[in-house]
């Protein structure tokens, strides 16, 4: 599936989670999926816990996050090793 089609799975509804990005209009925020992945949950585990969720939804969350951070500027943290 191309990136444009994947991103169509992510929507924003001001009535759900205060307008945070959600998956296919459902009450599951992109940040929750990313949090589960960051916590070490596999895509398979997430799919088991959300029967309506599809693998492409998880891929869409990752793509959304990549696109979002691609526009951020991150300043490197310098550590003074002399101390």
C-alpha cells in the first residue's frame, strides 16, 4: 500500500481524544499504538488485543510518526566529559 493510502487511515476528530490523531475514526489514538510498540509489544500482540485493527493501521501509525518528526528540528545534547 502506498504512503498516501496508508495515511488515509489516520484521521482527526475534535470529538475524540481532543482531536488527537486516531485510527480509522475509532477510539484508538496513534499515540497509543506507538506507545505499545515502544513498550515492546509486537504488532501481532496489538492486533490480537484489537480485533478490528489491521496490520496496515499499525504501519500507518509508524508512517504518521515518521512524517511528523521529519519536520522537527532536534538539537543534539552535549555532555561535558571533563566533569
